């Protein structure tokens, strides 16, 4: 009996030590990654990096909904673009400061996500996806016709202004660190969400919703909360993009933008914490360096995406994690 208890105690201690070692490893990796991002603008064009970070946050928000909630949205550009238009209008026309413009855009997307989510989570699978696409198209045509969006011209020359009335955001390097802070905040929200009791329930709903219901969980509330958080973070990414390019246009609410974030998430690795970030780097880099091909760019991206889906369905990060586990 004593030997059995001693064995159980040793197993518990070794398991605790393994968890502590894994946590230390994650902290060290996170510190190195943050340090690399801080130093990156001294080696790479800051505007390119800011575009990557904005789309990475957008993809992380989408991954929270698809990778952990199991809900495929074909209209996530609606929240990205809505926040962009609201932020651009409030900053340029109303004269709000950048932080208030970011907040206004994020809240607008969260509210839109609440309405769309409440109406769409009652369906599942392809029906859910089609409903989200339909709402996104409604937002697109609203943006095309509404007077304040300026139609096909968009809202241009949005001033970057002064953060909290003190920090001048006009220099690219200064703005980069604001965008980096926004990305890290959004990434941390996603990380804490999926590593919380809420995240565990969300994964259970994704794997077997009827069983989660039988255990007493009100799954619609969990899915709606996830939808709203995802929409809010996508909106934050859209509002941040306005500060980078000083523009809000129809591209931000177009269905192609929704398709791009799907490609980023699946290419990097759906259901992995780093997958959307890696996918955003790959897609934005390809778009930048292959822009000379014009309309052929979409065909090239489609071919790459098709090859990745057929050859490694887990995505870049998923494959890397699997091979790393084999080596260890």
C-alpha cells in the first residue's frame, strides 16, 4: 500500500515538473518572440510588418471562432471592415483621438457580432456559414451606398493624430509599436480564452455539442460569447489597419478579405495558437512579393492553398508540432 502511494506521489511530482518545464519553455519562447518583434522594424520595412500584425490579429480572431469554436464564418470581413469605417469616420470627421477611434470601431464590431451571432448560431454547418456570408454582403452593399463611407472612393487621408494627446503617431516606427501592443493584447486575449475553463467548454462543444448539452452547458451562450469576442478582435484589427494605411475602403468588407483570413488560418494551422500568425506572414509576404503578377496572384495563392490542404492538412504549425513531438 505504501509503495503504491509512493509511486502515485512520484508520478504526480513528475507530472507537475513536466508541466512547469513546459510552462517555462513557453515563457522563454514568448520572450524571444516579443524581443524579435521589437527589433524587427530596424531590419524590415515597418509598414509591411504592421500589415502582417493587423492580419495576424484578424486571423487569430477568426481562429478562435473556427479552430476552437468549430464555427466556420464566411463573412468575418464584415467586422473587420465595419470597425475600419467607424474608426476612420470618427477620427477624420468627428475629430476623435486615435485611441477613441480604435475603441469606437471595436465596440461597433462587437455590437454587430452580437446581432449577427444571435441570429446565426441557431444554425450549424453550411447553413451557419451561408448566413454569415449573407450578412457580410449586406454590410458590403451598405458600405457601397452609405454617404459617410464615400462609396468606391472610401474614407481617405485619415490622420494618425496623437495617442492620448501626447504621442505623435505620424512616424512609422512610433505607430509600429502601437500596432505591436494592440496585436499582443489581442493575442493574449485569445490565449487566455482558450486556456481558461471557458475555453475547455468551448472545445467540448466543438467536439461533441450534444454531450456538452447533456452535461448542463447552455452551448448557445458559449458560442454567442465566442462570436462576439471574435468579432470584436477582428474589428480591433480593422481599426488598427486604418491607422497604418490612413484609409478605409470597400476592400475591407469584400468577401475576398473573408476568404483571405480563412486561407491564413488553414495554411498556418487551424486550432493552433501560432498558426494564424504564421499563415498571415506567409500570405502577406506572397501578396507583397507577387503583386507584379496582377490577377494571377489569386490563382497562385489558390494553388498554394490547395497544395497545403492536400499535403498537410494540419497546416504549417500543426505539422511542425507533430514532427517536434516525434523528435522529443
